[in-house]
C-alpha cells in the first residue's frame, strides 16, 4: 500500500454486513417516501396516525403502515405506541424533504432503484463483456435532473460561475456558451434567464432529454437558448465558444479524451472550460474513507462505466478521479487546470481549465 493510502477502521464483519443489507433495503423505502410525497406530508402535518397520513397523501393505508413501520425500525421516524402516532423529527425532515433544496438527501436514494432495475443486464455483462445502454435505464434522466436541479442549479450563479475570473461580467455583456451532455438542460436554463445577452446551446445524445429541454425552455420564454441531439465525440466546432461547461458528463463518455480534445478545439483561446465531475482519487486505496465511496463505485459499475462500454467506449467509470481527470485535461491542451471544491456539493469538484 503506498504511503499516501488511508486505513479503514473496521466493525465486526457480520455486524457490518447486516448494516449494509438494512441500509440497502431502507434506501429503497426512502426512495418511495420521496416519490410518494410521504416525507413532505409528514413534515407538514406533524404527529399523525396511519389513517391520517394515508388520507392526507391519498395513498393506500396498508402500504403506508408498512412503510411507516420500516421507517420506524430504521430510526428515521419516531413512533408513539400509546398515541399510535408517527412523527418525522424536524432534523430528519430537513434531510428528506423537497423544500430543503440542496440538503434533501432523499433524491439520491432513487439512484439505487434505477440501478437495481438493470441488474440482470449487468450480470450478463459480467459474463460476456459489453455494456448496458442509456435506453435501458428507467427514470435515469428524470432523477439526474432532479439531482442537478437541487444541487447545481441553485448554486450556479452565486458560487459556481464566480469561480472563473471575470466570467459573470462577460456573460452580462453577451458571449457564446455551450453545455455538453446537458441532460434536461436545467443549468443552461438558469444561465440563459440570468444573462439574456449571451447565447447558449446544449448538446445531448438522448432525443428524449433534448425534447424535454426544448419544450421547457420554450415554456419559460428563453429565446437565447437552443438544444440539439448531438454526439459530442464528433463535435467539429473550432474556436467558437467563450465558455463551455460539462456537468457530470465526461466520466461516462464513450471516448472521454476525444470529447475533451473537441471541447478544447471548440473553445476560443481566451475561453474557459468548466467541468463539474465526481470528486475522488483515481486510486482506490485513497478512497477508503470517501463518504460516498461504496455508493459511487456501485453507480459506476451499474451505470457510468457500463453506458460507456455499451458504445464500445473506454468505460472510465464514475471514480476516474482527480489525477486521471487532470491528465486527460492536460492532454487536451489545457495548460491551466484549477480544481475547486464547493461546500454545497458533497459529490463533485469543479475543474476550471484554460488553454
Ligand atoms: C450524467 S448525465 C448529466 C446530465 C446533466 N449535465 C446534468 O447534470 O443533469 C450525462 C449526460 O451526458 C449525455 N451524453 C453522454 N455521452 C454523450 C455524447 N457523446 N454526446 C452528447 N451527450 C452525451 C447523456 O445522454 C446524459 O444526458
């Protein structure tokens, strides 16, 4: 083990395994609590019986009871046996309800269900190689947009864009901006609204997300923003953009180096590339105490690595890490790469790269 490697404090292994299984099962129930609005309603109405909560949410009473008991034994909800009432304590509610914005961790629980849906296809890949395509993932784009909509979008203007010296002033004056792998395009919509003199374009492989983004931008009256279905591994633009962004969209590319080379070519010499990507080390021995280590390696195997391999890609994986990311950016011709960590985001760091 290299000198920089971390050591991990271990629990007894049988206890640890049971914690893991209980945690995994509870994660599915948290996802359900989020999607059904049960957490939001519990926070709103306070102590309630099964019947009251079922009525208030218009959900089936028998299912609500089982869910509440699961939440109770997992220590998320408190149960008063005398009153037969259930309460979501305010400090727990804060981490589980929509109105908490970036602090709502319930959103992330949905990734476990999204991944579990493709387990059979992943097992086949373990035997035969290859990968699972984006199209196999039910709800991926919806969950991704919900995630970035709460963790990135609200922080974009105040903390993310100011990482680039003088950028906000340039956006105010009017510049050309491209976002690659834009998904449902919420980050671009936020920028397009704030900077009406600038022109924004978002590219994504997936027709469904581009159609969603186009419709949403139109309904918001954003005329300085367009979306296109486009594979950014064949970009072809030369010195066209002043500012290019990629939010969690490089590590799952089929050809990440080609995409970074294309971004570098498409950027004016005075321009900046801002890449938000997963914050980790490229070396597993340095990730032993990563707060999301097990979660992110699983997301990699069950999604990010495999969607790349499905396109005969490199399969970099979610945990490609700072060291590899820096090397790829430098190879693409970025002479300066500054890595920033922001408090609002436990998952990512931001690379500010210039040529
Ligand atoms: C992890 S999602 C991130 C979406 C969005 N940036 C966000 O933060 O919500 C990655 C996105 O990159 C898109 N993508 C992957 N490879 C691409 C390629 N070669 N060209 C364009 N889009 C690509 C996927 O369709 C997906 O929407």
